[in-house]
């Protein structure tokens, strides 16, 4: 399973980006997205910002849960008090996501998975993105990242909507991903 995590600023500008894979159940922790997914993942997350604006008023919590899905991807969102958005794109099988074969205006579904692969993916978090286990793991991950984000933004040299380049912040996000996802 592969993940793309992004922090989007108040002006819908990207502040932070990270690709990683699952570390649970023998995962290697590496992202297995196809090369064309690098830009598509950013596009999918930014396209889901419209859904964030709709969902944020219907939910009293900062963690908005699963807000959107596209092809084989599920998008989860955490909204900060300053309207900065934490977006997590989850893809259980990046090799089955046909980014380059998709044409606007058509609906394509990923090819069917092999039975062995389906059996293994049923135990993974993203096999059911709306399951309570997945929602809890993502909520705890987002909470830990939010705590690191607050500490990062308390730096007197940090300005609002500035790109986060701190290697310490990046390592803390990676550690939280390894711990919970």
C-alpha cells in the first residue's frame, strides 16, 4: 500500500509533500506509485479541496475522515484551526491504478486483482478506507503530524503559508507513518 501526504496552505498552496508506503504486516515502508502518479497524486489531492469545503461545515471535528475517492485512491483530511489542510491519499494497489489510461469524461476501473493479492490486501488498512480501524489509524497519524506541525510553525522564523523544509519535521512525519500506517 502506498500513501501520499500533503499539507496545503490557506491559499491552497502546497506546503509539504511526502510519499511513503506501509510499514505494517511486513511492508517495506516505500512508496510503490507509478512514475506518472507523482503529479497525478498532487492533482487528485488538490481536486479534493472542493470536497473539504463542503464537508468542513457538516462536521464538528477537525479530522474530517474520508472525504473523497478517485479510482483506487481514498482521500482523508484533517483541518487545522487556521484552515491549513492535511490530506492523505491512500492507494492499496498502485500498480492497478491506470493513471495514464484515464481520459476525461470516461470512467475506467482498475483491472481485477488476483485472488492472492486480494486476500493479502484485505488485512491492510486501506482495503476498507471507511473501516473504524483505518479511520482510527489515520486520525492518530494526523494528530501526531499536527502536533509536529504546531511545533514547527512556532519557530519565530516561520511565516504563514511558507513551504516546510525542516528535515526534523519530515523525519517526524515519516516516524508517525511508520508507527501508525
